[in-house]
C-alpha cells in the first residue's frame, strides 16, 4: 500500500475541541459523535492502555453494535494488515488508535477525528 499525503485540510473531516468533566461524560459525548458520523471515525489516544480501555468502554456502552477495532504500534504486522483491510472494505465504523496509525495515513473514509487526552500538537492527529 502506498500512502501519499499532499494536503492536510479536508473539508469532510470534522475537528472540534471539547472540555469534558469526567470519563462518563466523555464516553457519552463520543458515542453521540460516532452515531452522527457517516463515515469512519478515528479516535486517537496517546497511550495503548488508554486506547484499549476506551475501545472496551465503547463496546460495553453500545453492546457491540458498532463495528470497531484497535490499532497501536505493538500489533503484529498481520494484525495491522487486518485492520487496514477492514477499513478498505468499509466494515469499520470506529478505529481507536494511538498515533502509530496516524503517521502518514490519509484515508477518504475518515469523516471525524476525536482526540482523547492531550497531544503535543494538532498536527499529531490531522488527517
């Protein structure tokens, strides 16, 4: 797969900043944002443990009615390829990931990017 990135501004991708008071409020807001999205939603976390916990919370809250996957740098090559195949086939609604996914990836399917926690720069998560 060859990924070429030429311009970071995509009108079809939504970016917004919210300051939420607690984890429950964050999960509820995130699920609403996911439900409103028509394409793939990328949820970025800074750490693998946070991403795993967030994926579990989404699945628990939605009782596995949302197709979602996890992507981080510690996955095997086969696991990473499996996630990319699911994305290319359009079978994923949510991808919870660390920055390992964002580096050099530009996907037309992405319509919303949600960053959970603090990042050094918005450039870390721009699609």
